[in-house]
C-alpha cells in the first residue's frame, strides 16, 4: 500500500505511479479484502483512463489531477475500518 500512497504524497510522477500500480494490481490484487478489491478495481479503471500527453487526452481520459484524486479515493477507501457484520 505505501507504493499506492506515493502518488497522493507527491513522491511518484503519474507515469511512475501507472507502472507501479499495474505491477501491484497484477501481483497483489488477490491479497485484499472484498471492499479493498472493489476499490482496487475502481482505481484500475482510473489508471487505465490516465493519459500523460495532453495532446492525446480526450474527455474520457484522466489527467494528473484526476489520477491523483482516484488514488486518494482508494487510499481513503482502504483506510476505513471494516463495516460491522
């Protein structure tokens, strides 16, 4: 999880985050609880929509601000205490 917080904390560029996230998603996605897995998949959708080049970006793509917001939402989602059963 610290690697995923790095974008939110400004320690990784969006391009570096994209590379790190895809590695985490492919290799560690099954170690999260169901709630975290849902948040991880939502973040994957955002990472997939990220486009670094403004000249290629369209209205369905995310810029750096949108990607950082998605990463921040993921961090908040997985930091929440589990719902009581």
